[in-house]
C-alpha cells in the first residue's frame, strides 16, 4: 500500500486473479482495488468476496456489482460492461491489448500525446516509472536514449513503432538480442572506441579506476572469452610446448632514438643500394673524436625508412610482453618493468610506440625519491628542482623519464632475459 502507487504497480485483491482465470480474460483492476489491509494480512473485503465465491454467481466481485449485472465480465474502466464474446473480440483484435509501456522522458510532448492516445485506444497500460528489473513489456524511446535500456529491458521500441503497430493492428518487426550482447552493444554506443594514433600514444592513460561496474563486467567477460580461445588453440600434445618459443632478440636491426617519435625509426642496411639497380656502395668509415683515450674506428651502417609491411610485421606472437626499461644514465636504479597485452601479438611499430610512450611520461613520486641519490648531471638537475621553493609550493615534480635517461637514447635491441624458452621478458638495451 505504501509503495505500490509510486512505483506504478496495480494493487488488487486475490479475487481479481480468481475471476480473471475463470473467464480467461484480464478484468479491470479498478473493480478489485485494495483500500486497506486487515490484521490477517489480507485486504479487508477479500475474505467476504471469497465467501461469495460459493454463491450462484461464483464470483469474487462485490455483491452490489453482482446484483447490478448478471454477467460481470468487466474489462476496462469502471462501469464498462462487455459480454464474454465481446470481450474476447476486443482482446484479440489488438496485439497491444494488455501490454504495459513506459515512455522515455526525452520523448517530445507531442509524440508522448500521440503514443498515449494510441495505447489507450488499443487497451494497453502506460506506466509512469521504469527501473531495472521491472516488468514493463515495452520501453518507448528515441535513438539517443537507447543505451539506457539496452540489456535491461526486454523490448525497446520507438514511438513510430507503437503508432504503426496500433494503426495496422499487428506488431511490427522487432529485433531481439540476448541481455549480455545488448549490454555490450550499449557500452559500445555509449563509449565508442577509436584506434590510438601513434603520435598521441604517450597521452593515453588507463581509465580502469573510472570504469563503472557494468563496464568492468563487460571487460572481464571479453577477457574470459579471449583466454578460452587462446586455450583452445594451444591444446597440443605433451611433447610440444604450450606456448611458442620466443626469439632471443627483437628489433635488433632498428635504428632509432627513443626520444624521437616512432615515425623517425629506420632499419639498418649493411650497404646502400640504389633502387634502379646500381651497384652497392662500400661501407663508410670515419675517425672518432679524441676523448683522452686512443681513438678507434667506428663503422657506420647506412639505414633506410621502415616500409609499411615492416611496421606491421608481427615480431612476437604471444599475447604478453614484459619490457625492462633502463631508467637512469648509469643504471644505478636498475630497470623498470612494464607488461603489455595484445591478443593478436605485437607488431614492430606497436612495440616502438610502447617504448616511446614510456619515456615521454613523467617520473612517479616514488621514482624521484630514489633518483635524487643517483650520480649524474641529470640527477643534479633533478635535485635542484626537488629542493626548489616552487616545487614545495606546487607539491609535485614534473620530470620526464627521457630527460633523466640523458644521452643514453640510442636504441639497440630488446634482448630476452635468460630463463625458459617461452619467456616473454625482454630487456631494452640503449646506449649513448
């Protein structure tokens, strides 16, 4: 009695159910409305109406209504009287009869009026409120509001669908989805995902903390599906390793500075070649600058830009990759590890993007607390900023990892850490 009206529920006596079953017709609820609840937990007039069930009319309707009408097949508003034959004709003539509808608040007043009028004429019920788990048969909304109801309502339709169904006296075509697929579709509509550009990969941050409970469930469900698919592919005999053997080194032919965008990466060539078929040129040598020690000859490998096929080449087929990144100039702090996941494996450009993004980030406060004790000119600059008055007022330090790495920026390779042959742990080797 306290919550029924506010939630759009119809409160009826048990007599409504008994009489409706006997006549095989949904009788009007207004004739069996509950006015008060007695001490025994039943409606005050319910027991009397059940006693009348043994009478000649064999009905639970109030005695006054029984005397007024010998054929109490009431359906619709109070006072409306239909014969059983007429009632059956009414219910079968409209497919919307007896169905409950909720119209979204964003539907315009003009459309709401038309929908309400059509539903009333077809014998359908219009409820005032909708909540997850309610028994509303149809939710009426327009395109921008659909994500609120996908996966939570059995049937989501448009106002045009209702008006056309009412006009043609038959339900229009309706597409049905399973609840889990509908929720995933709703999440995709609400949060469209776009491919991250290579130039902006450093600005991508993890939003797991801001994800809603529903989004987390969707993500976990998709992750489980991916694990099962990989597991099925990996089912092999006992003599064969479950995972593919990973190479000992990755990207050892790449010429690149980790401080530069990945578009500047190139590939080493043993000698230069002209595309028109000219003979290869001999390698070039030069004398290094004197640094207090004996000079030594250095071999310069010529390089060329990466082709599109080389950028998209799959260099690691496994779904996991852990990289040990050098942090400071002289490796006093040791490497910092990051683990990455890709269900389809890792391409050349994808791995380079990971490396570039790592060094464009600011050092964490925990890293800085340790880094101030290292020995390099970059550590001196960090200590100066750390102890400045501006930093004390601001409360944090912005110091990029690439600046603390100093001149040790030239990429050499990713070398697999010794372990089992299936290890996905690689150390990034860089030099000054």
